[in-house]
C-alpha cells in the first residue's frame, strides 16, 4: 500500500501548549472523531502519571457510553477496565477487566447475560491497549513519548480489545509538528502535534479505520450523548458504518450466484482517487473481503471463471477498472495476496444518473448470462458475462 502526502491545513486545530515534561504532568483534553462528514465519537480524557481515564460516547452501531480506566505502574500498564452503558442508564451492557503481569495479560469480558469470555495472552513490555478508533488519548501518550525522545521512531506492541493476538504500532516523526501513525492492520494516519506531542488533529491516509480526529477546547460529552440518543430514537442514527449485505441471483443464464460484501457510505468524502486510492488493490467493499460464489462457469469476455468460491477485488485507476478474482476466501479485506489471484477482468466504466451514497453490488440477469455492477458515488463499473454450457 502506497503512502501519500496529505495536507493537514484543512483541519481547524485548537490546543494549549504545555511544558516539555507534560507527559508526566496532570493533563486533560477533548477529541472529536469523524468518518467523512459524520461525527462518530466524542471523548474527554484526564491523564496523570499513573492513570488515564476516558469518558467516550460512540454512535456506531448504536449510541453507547464507554468509561475507560488505564492504570500504570512505572510507565507500564498494570490494569485496564471498560464499562459500557446506554445513555441515561446505569446498567452496564458490557464490562471488561484486565490485569497485566510482567509477561502476560489476563482479561475477562462480560457482555449482558452471556457467559464471561476469558482472554490470556503473552504480553511484551510496553504493549498499548486500544479500543477501535477511540480513545485517541492512548495514541497521544505514545506520540508524546516519541516527541520527547531522541529517536525518530517508536515501535511497540498493539492490542485491540477482544482480539486473540497482538499487533504492531509504529510511529515516525515527519517533522517538528507531524507524526506518522501506522499499525499492521494497514491503518495509516498523519497526526498534527504541538511541541509537547499533544495531538491537535489527525487525517487518515489509508486502511480500514479512515477516521479523522480533531482536538477541541471543550466538548459537553453529556449533552452530545443525549443528542445522539435522540437522533437514534428518531431513526436518524448512524447505525452500522459498513453493513454486510448479500446478493443472491438464482437464474443468470442458468447460473446461481452469491456475493457477500460490506457497504461503506460516501459521507461527503471523495471516493475514487480518495477513499479508494488509484493504483491500489481495493477489497471491493468494506471490512472482510468480498466473497463470490458461482455454480456454473462464467465467461467474462474470454476470461472463464470456473464454478467455485472466490473473493473479488478491484484495481481502480483514472483510466479504467479491473476486477480481480482471487482463490482465497475468509480473509480480512486488507489481507489481499497477489499470488492467490486467478483471473483479471476489464470492466466498463460509466456514470450513474444519480449518485449512490452507499456502495452497491448488483447483478442484472439475462437469458444467457448477466452483468455484474459495482456502483458508488457517481460511478458504475460493470462486467458482462455469459454462462458456459
């Protein structure tokens, strides 16, 4: 995946400059997280040398309040708790408690009335605990360590809550006021910082978690939680960010087809050449790789795809599209393996009469085959096929 330079000038930043030893001093702040034009979370953190406490409200797939507490001993995490409650309720829907020893982590996850889930992992010193796209104060703590040290980079373990394995977090100085944040899920961000390492704003560069972040002087978290809950009750909540959908076609020239895929939304963003970079292999949707099944051989203009179960990928360029049929299934959408690619099909590209807010895959069946359509924003890419006898 190619990293591209992105200007940070479009974000409005607000922060108070702190002293160089601020990573160890009492500290607090507010972050607002967006996906495109939609606010997806707000948070307030209070940090000391021994604790980082965060109140957060997230909107997807439903509005929930989360209270995180990170306890530290000599700069290393010793305990973590998270309590999740619906707005206005005091009854948790989920509790997470974790204890960290010199070389292991023991975590218990309680969700509703379900049996507790226990997670035990080997735990390298310095590993960071992250809950999805928020709270950003945890990333900020690592960035402050980087900026106050002499090295131009920092590498550490990364644990996403609920996972059964560790990942990698890597930070690199881009200058006096910017840091590149990377993890091995291929999420890449540019963070604008002050001289102490406080995050002023974040722009997504690539990957699944393409959230932008802005530091604000003040956010009324309680009021935001109530407003988000009211919108959800009125039917205008965010819901699933990229809901899964399935296309079932029972008779396309005699073939039965199935396509399972994630449906991201435009949310005011530039799509092709933006969210979907030119020249990079795209998962043709969101989240897990797009799955495709056919019970008959399909002839796409001379390229014959035999009956089977595949994943579909796309290569988008300013001059055209290619559909890639891959022989691996069940993988995450960032785990494309080029050596598993089986067939590459040229697609016809046209303009939709009305923009499509959410990515949509469809099949127009015909007497001898059909047409596979990929619609998003103002673009339709299509590939016609006939069914082999």
